[in-house]
C-alpha cells in the first residue's frame, strides 16, 4: 500500500535548496548521481512511467549546477543507465549505487538527492513498497540514515 504521508514530505523547496547549494565544479558528478538515483527509483517497480520520466527531466532541467547539460545529454545519460537496467536489473542497480556512492560524504547534497528521487518516484501519486525499499538502498549508498527520510519501516 502506498505511503502518501512520506510522498508529501518531498518538496520542490528541497530541490531548489540543492540547486542553490551545489558548487558548479560538481556538475558531472551530481548529474550522474541524480540520474542514477532517478533510474533506481524509476526501475524499482520494474518500469518507468511517462510521469516519472517527465518529472525527472523537469526537475533536472531547473537544476543550475547541471544546467550546462542539455535535455538531450540528460536524457541520453538516463537512456544509458536504462539500457543496463533493461538488460540486467541487478547490474543496473549495482552500477547506479556505485555512482551514487561517489556523493557520500556530501551530506546536504546527498540528503536532497534522496528527497528529489523520492519526489520523482511519487510523480505517479504512489510511493509503493518497492520504491521505498529502493530509497533505503539509495540512503545506504550515500551513507544516510533512512529514518531521517521516514523510510525506516521500509528497511
């Protein structure tokens, strides 16, 4: 059953804070982390909905530290990761979690990235058990406590 309380917790304000606080030199690493996290969330239930894809691209497009990348670049990177998930879901997740782990130690950016990924997963008005479990794995890769995101019961 979806947890609507948790899905309401993730806000546009959090994403705007991430935009404001991210140094430009992290552009590529943050782009890769955001897209990898979005892919994990999107494929948590086995497929990517059009709403998830639109929401991801909409949020990323406004993300100033990676604004130097066009939508074609962002979508292309998402398609690269998607191809791995489609070919071998476990390998796609392992590789995406490895990409995310490069952002561990950047607690503020990592926390906002978790919130952004959860907001994207909630785009279809459902934050189901598979997506919650994926969010826990993302937290673990980033060295964050899932309880800080109301995800402790999904562990």
